[in-house]
C-alpha cells in the first residue's frame, strides 16, 4: 500500500512528555520521557517526504532523515540505527542536545503551519532502542590496515574521528585528561539534558569496536606530544576551547563569583563520584543551597547554570541578560525549560561591577538598565545604557557565563601548529587532506578549529578529519 503523505494533517506534532516540575526541580535526570515505538512511528509517519529534504541539508552531518523516518514507521529499528551511523557517530547524543529548533527541524517543510517532524527525538529513539535491543556496529567487512592514529581529546570531535578511522581498519588510541570520555558531553552538559550512563553505553560500543581509551592522561604533562607524534602515522587534535570570557568589570575575582564551566564540571564530577584521588582535573564542588544566585549571560551555558542552581535548592535564581528576550543567543527550548523550573529572567541589564562587603565577598551586582540601539554591521542591535538607571541587585553567589575563547596549549604551538589571530587552529576541510594543520601529520577539528560551537559540528569535523587522515596515511 502506498504511503499516505497527508498524514501530517490529522496527526499533530507531539513532543515527548516532560517529567513533573516538582521532580525536575530536585533531580539531575533527563526531563523528557522516552517516546515509545508507537508514538515514534506515528510522528515519523508525519514526514511529507517532500523530495527536497531541507532538513538533511540544515543538519550539519547531513543525516539521511527521511529515509530513517520511513524505517521507523516500519519498525525496522536496527536498519534505521545502521543508517543513522552512516552519517553520525553519536546520534543518541545529537538527538538529545542538538538545538533542533535552529537546525534540522527549523528546515522541515511542515514547520510553518503544521509543526516540524520531531526529528531529534526520533533519532534518539532509534539509537536508544536499537542499543537496548543489542544493536552493535557491524565491522565484519572491515579490512585491517597496519596504520595507527592517535586522537588527543575524547570529546565529540575526537570520538567521531576515532569512529570513522576504526571503521576503515585503522588502529586508534584516544588520549584524554579526564576520567571518562565525552569531553563537554560528559562534564559540561548537565545530566538533566544528557544522562551520563548514555555516554558509558557509547564508550562500551566504541571499546567493543577496538578503540582504546587512555584516560587520566594529560598530554603535555603525563606524556609528551612529541612521543605521540613519533609513535603514530598521524595525530588528530580535538582539545576543545576552555578559556572563560570575562566581563572586564571590577571585583570579578571576588569570593562568591564563579565561572560557569568550573561550576558545571564540579557539579557533574560530584554527581559521578569522581574525586581528586581519581583524577587531577577535578574542579571544586560548589553548592548553592539556600543562596540567592544571579547568573550573567543569555546563552545555553547560562541556562545550564540556572537550572543546575535550581536543582541545588538555591533560594532564588535570576538570569540577567543585557539584551531583550528576542535577542537571547540561547535555544528558546532551554529558556522555556528554565522558566518552567522557576528561574527568574531580568532582561536589558548590563553589569557594571560586583558589589562586595568589607571582607571582599560578593553581595550583589551593580547593573545599569539598557535599551537596544540601532543595528550594527551584522544587523544585531547593541544594548545602550540608560542614564541614571544604575542599581544593585543582591546576591550570595554570582556565576559568569559569557562563553569561551580558544585555549591552545603551549606544546601545540611549540610543535609548529599554526593558529589564526583568534587562537583557533588553522585547518580547513576543502584542502588536499581535509582538516590537516600546518604540521603534515597533524589534523584538528571541533571547537579548537571552529571556536566554541556545537556537538554536531564537532562530530562533523571529526568525521571529515578522519577522511583527511585516511587520504594522508594511504597516499
Ligand atoms: P570538547 O567536548 O571540549 O572535548 C575536548 C576534550 O579534549 C576534553 O575531553 C578534554 O579533556 C580533552 N583535552 C583537552 N586538552 C587535553 C590534553 N592536554 N590532554 C588530554 N586531553 C585533553 N552543544 C550542543 O550541541 N548542545 C548543547 O546543549 C550544548 N551545551 C553545552 C553546555 C555547556 C556548558 C558547554 C560548555 C558547551 C555546550 N555545547 C553544547 C557545546 C559542545 O559541548 C561543544 O561544542 C563540543 O563538546 C565540542 O566538542 P570538541 O570535541 O571539540 O571539544
Ligand atoms: Fe537534527 Fe542534530 Fe540529528 Fe542533525 S544530528 S538530524 S541537526 S538532531
């Protein structure tokens, strides 16, 4: 029987149910209930099969979305999982954390009137269900080579590179300074967006494929880059971006002021039970119970900080942002989740300095109110201070979430890897060997090349670099 392509008229878009607010406010577990087979098949069947799959083009890894949606309607989950993995090394992670409202789903033909197909949640459903039923990548056809590649950094870029190389018969060893793989997937993104056993499950799959992880190994301290570079046929660098952006105002270093990533990493490590005895990278655990918290910033990291503070039982949590809500850089979905969980939003406020007591401890933030001025060259309206509008908002704890700048290690610079003016590694994907750096045998990808970006773009770069490495080591 031929498919009823008008299914979307009768079947509305239904997002997965969220757990109750009372449960969400105290638990560090994912807030969305899984979509079962029936709901997933019904939602997948809404795909119009429009013939011009803009969703596929807007997806940075160009997933075969309409094709795996169709397999889901036929309950052919293992085939759907195989197809997902042809373009994406970590589909269960992307299904959870991609900002679909800016990527695949924003491009769905049904978007305007009927509501986009729930692409991200179906991708998550396919992978979670297949893995739970015993799906494993089929490597029976892989012909082993005698080539060996080192990957430094077990974040999404490094994992994706290792995945593609292994599927092409290359032996891969992945080094990371943390005690678990995943990079920011594990330690940056809180478990209410991505539970940590999802990463452990993926680690078991990758190890089952033959990938070796050498964790708790800081390259530059525990092993030199030269030793690695000498031992392998090529090296991939996926070290991420870890320099916190600061506001440049007075008393930013006061007691009671925290940077976003250290706060989030410390909280996740505490939940995972990782202590200093296990790993040198452990960040202090800070608990905001019974504190008045202000988070500065309007991006996804700021949303992760406010929602973490709520779960730590802070007395009040305020997100202060210098533009209006329409101009927030964060995903509207995450802003909505934060609002539901009780976060208070204050817009059009520019911090001037941190107010401190005689001991130098933060007691609040001096703000000036802002209004949006004329658009700049990029079309973005900059906030302008309103005269005589300064005031102090009280706080016991302040988190600065202004984003991240590149953090190239000295050993990499000493080895001759070229950086651009902003400190990003220079590597392009349309060169002879995709994502090769200025050092012939060294490739790079992810945030350290793009600047702080997304999980899915890091995966895309890791996969492309793997193709560049394959071309290079087999030339
Ligand atoms: P990373 O994930 O940073 O991984 C780099 C790895 O390199 C780390 O494991 C690190 O330990 C290791 N490393 C670094 N130096 C060394 C060394 N010398 N020796 C050994 N190992 C080393 N993106 C989304 O798409 N959706 C989201 O919801 C989202 N939320 C985010 C929330 C937060 C708080 C943050 C900070 C980022 C978020 N992002 C999100 C962005 C996303 O996590 C990153 O773009 C992505 O993880 C980059 O991948 P990567 O592999 O380049 O780097
Ligand atoms: Fe959408 Fe991300 Fe999946 Fe691509 S990888 S289909 S952008 S959720």
